[in-house]
């Protein structure tokens, strides 16, 4: 039989342990940020909102000409494409949105974030905007969503641009934040405690040149992560079983440009060869001294590669406009 002394000792340890956890939460807790607060800080005159399956989606639709649709990565927002947009709207219509689970848009009603769900979301979103043909570009998670969509909507996606895309399983250990999100109990703490310093450390992992990480950039990422419901959505997304949809790559017919940061610590540049092998009509640009987010870290160089590709691989001049590409 278990002695009374043992039971009492166990109970004391139990109380002390959970007391310490409660104290930690009370002291270090980072509260949610309301949607209205985020709208006040991170929207402007170009921001719009549209209802897609009951979800209020934050997006921007700027410029004129042939449409280019931009998809951001995990825990980012449409702001990751700010510099690209400034260049692209000189000749093109640029559409970007905060994907479900992220940015001001935040979590969807079902809390489902697999690629098929994103595929359906993007289809519904673009249908509402009556966009039928376009260039599609995506970074990281946005790249894998773009690949999935392009394989399923071959007549719509005229060209595809992938920046450090996710998709292939990697032998490299997943980034710490994703591993923590998979650990029971620890991931529940992440819903309550997300210090700004933690976000700063993650940005240092995705940038090659840490000097380019401004205080405003850290604040934006941190505030977006704290959006009501987004931390729970991140954990749901991180705990999805590895989706290997790479068999769909052979279905992609659109000319594809792959841009990869040579110093990407999150998804190694070696994965680029795997995409090249599967994508029949693809080309690769490897950017030196660049991390996981080329469009943020080296926007002018990366967008120049994209523009050169778009002009060289125009499929339908009647749609893109010869006057726009010369």
C-alpha cells in the first residue's frame, strides 16, 4: 500500500509545481491584442475587408494591369510584401491578404488549416474578387499553398513564383517554435506566454542579416501573433501531421520561378533541387547572404528576379498586356 507520508509528499510537490506554473502565467502572461487595436495600427486607406465563409479577411487590392496574387508564410501578414508591392503596382494589379490563422484575419471557424482548406479559401476569395487569371507568388507556407492551388487550378495560374517554399519533408530539425507547439502542456503555455524577445529571436533565425530587423518589424510580428485566437490557430497548424503533397507538383503546368535564400535556416536551400526535379517548367535563383524571407530581407533584388521572370515567361500577351512587359 502507498503510505500516507508518500501521498502527502506527492500532494505538496503537486501543489508547488502548479503554484509555480500559475505564478509564471500571472507574471509573464502576454494578453491577446484585439482586432480593433490591430486595425488601428496596421491598416491604411488601401486596406479592405471581405467575408469569406464567415471569416472577415483583411486584404489589399492595388494597382492596375494583370493581377499578381501574393501569399505570405507562417505567422506573417500581407505586410511582408510591402516593398514588392511598391514596385509591382507600377505595372500590375497586386492582391494580397492576411491568410486564415494569421494577421488581422485570424482563425477560421473550424480551426482547420490543412492545404486543402487553404485551397478552398483562396478559390472563394478570388472568385469574390472576380480574378480569373493571375501570377501567383508565395513564401514558405504561402509557397506550399500556392503549389497546391496551382496544381488544382491550372487554367487560372499563368505563372508561379515560390520563395523558400515549404512542402518537402526535411531531415533538418524543425525550428524550435514548431517543436514547442507540438509538446502537450508546453503548447498550452504558449497560448498565454509569448514574450517579444521570443519573436525577436525567431526573426533572427529567418533573417541572414540581423541588422535589418527593425524594432517596428518586431512589434508588428509580435502584435499579429497576439491577435485574439491566433496563438491557438498556430498550435493547431503546427500539430498537423506532415503534409506531403509533392506528388501534385507534376500537375503544375505554369512556368515556375524558385527563389531561395542560400542561408535559410528554416528550410534548407538543398530542397530547391527537389522542387526543380518535380516541376517540369521551372528555374532557380539562389540569393546569397539571404535567409528565409527574401522579399523582406532583400526586397529590391528579389522583386527584380520576379519581374524579369514575369516578362520573360508571359503566356498570354492579350491578358498581361504587351505594353506592360516591354
